[in-house]
């Protein structure tokens, strides 16, 4: 079993020692074949049967599967003074699996599945530390399309409360761990919910939200976005605008404005939303001249801590850019681990499988960014001696030099990337997570081949 698996799941408590050991074994097996099904990951009929029994076991609760990983995440967070918690929602679709019971409607008209909301702890430099919270739910088919009834329901019963539930969970975890000193919880435009901004938070827990609503302000004749645009330009920054299916990547020169405002409570707020004014600092990042045919880049960010200088305003923009990592995490979960291809007959079994893959997906992402942020550190927390020695021999045609220290994580990740098809040219940059999950599958096949060859060689000598 890989050393990182035992370390990550050290606090696992599923009520039975055999169950806990099977859990660790499943994480180990699935992480070795991230793009395969668990039928492919489990090598023997006994392993396959044990896996099906595990996911069908009513005493296995998804939250308990996530808990040891969350515990390990808090331990990693303790060495940092400030940690970002980036959150976002994705859906897992199983529309083609007609026999799976317990699924609900998705955003698309014909889709069926369930939703996953993840809160990922990230360093300021952009290294993913792990999950601190994850919610899973199914929409009620009978409530679909009944918007009038939804308006009468308390906020705490609505999907939008997921943002505040993250704040509550993370605040409790920080109180128990007593570290880090500050948490900044970051959300996209969907998280611009007045209840989130208005709800009390403990000291040291802050919000950074991309604004979607041009809200009314106190003491201003204009609403928030318009009032912010009247603030003086504090300076200019160059922003890397990412590629999309409708847009080429580019470097945008943007003007930065900031100011302090007081938001008025909405007149038609949901029941349960605090009806209080909210003091907020807003940061505007606006592209001056966009290329012909493209919309200008524009962000309005809301921070709950003082933003009183150009440097602090640009830092807000940089911190918000880390939010993209939770989208990358969901990409690994869905495309790298292919969790939507699982053929299980009940939703709760799919939830258990998703909870296991949630840990595997984090590890794939962690390897990728650990190599970028700490390239000179040892590879051994993530790779065994046998694994990196097999990689070295494959790429160099010889054994690893005797007496030499283990390779760095940067070297090991480059070797894995090349196994997955990465060229490694100077202009290519570091390997991405996609070539890594392909490379890891090939690596473990090479390790298995080496192990079998050694067994055969020993048997031949004995004969």
C-alpha cells in the first residue's frame, strides 16, 4: 500500500477494523488506476466482490469516508497563517443509467444525478491542501418548476444556503484545530447571496465573493457597481484572461478601483436571511480597451476585510484567481477519475464511491501543484522507492545511482508526465494533471510488471 494512503487515512473510523482496511485498500487501488473503473482497479475476483460489498454496506457513511482526509487537511493547514477556502458546485450526471435508483433532476432538462459542493483548502501560493467540507444532495423531482413555493421557504432550506453551510462547517473546524490564524472563503458570482454576506462569522473568517448583483447602497445615489465605477483609478494591472470556447487567451491591461460601501438589505429577502445592512469593501478590475469583437474583462469583488490601498486591492484579485483550483478539482473528479461512469444501482452507493474518489482526485491535484510550488522537495511522500526507481530505469535505461538521494518531486512528476505523453520541451511548462493521470496508470503497470518479473526470476533460480 502506498505510504500516503495510510498517512492520509490514519484517523479513519468506520466502526470495524476490516471495513477500515478495505477502505484504505480501495483508495490505494483506485489511485493506481485513476481512469479505470473499480472493476479494473481491483485485480482479483475476491477484491471485486469485496469492493461491491463495501459500497453496498449500509454501515458505510459517505461523510465518514471523507472525515480522515478532512482531518489530514486541517493538520496541513496548521502550518500556515492564512489559508484560502475555494468553493464551487458541480453535478454528477447518470442519465444513461436508467436502473439507478434515488437520483434527481439536474440543471439540464433531461439530466438525472446529484450535486456535489466542494470546499478546497488552498495556500496563498496556490497549492491544494485538501477538502475541508463537501456536501452532496439530490433535488426533489416534485419541486421542479415551482418557483412561487420556493419563495416561501426559509433560506436555510434552499440550495443557496450551501455557501453559508460551508462557512459554518469551516468555522467549526478552525475552532477545533485552533489554526490557521485567518481563513478567506472564496466564491464565484453564484455565491453573491445577501444571507451569506449578512450572516455573522467568527473573527478570522473572511469572505471574498465575486459580485453578481448591483445592490443598493446606503449614503449613495448609485447602486454598488455604478458607485464603484465613480471611484478614482488607483492603478493598473496586467491580467491573464483565460481561454474559453468563445475566447482566445490574452493579457488585459485593467484599471483597479476600490472603496468601502454599506449594502442595504433586500426588500424581498428570503425568510431567515438577516435583515441588516452590510459594510463591505469592493474592488473593481476593469479592462480599458478590449480587442474588437470581445467583451471587456471585468470583475467586481466583495471583501469583508479592509481594502485601503492599491496593493491590497490587487492582492484581492490575486487571491480570487485561486478559486479556479476548485474547478480543476472537479475536472479531475469527473474526467480524471471518471466517477460518472460508475455502474451502481443506488444513489447512496454512488455517493460512497464519490467520497472515495474525492480523496483520489485531491491526491492527483496535489501532486501536480506540489511539484510547481515546491519543486526541490523530495518525491517520497507521494512515490515509493520502487516507483521512482522504476521510472528512472524506464527513462534512463539504467538503475538509479547508488547512494544518491531520492529525486525531487519536480523530477518525478516530469517522469510521470512523460509516461502520459508529455514532451517536456523547454517551452511546454510543467506537466498538467491530465497527462499525470495517464502517466500514473502506466507507471503502476510498469511497477506490476517489474514485481512479476522479480517473482518469476526468483522461481527460476529456485528451480
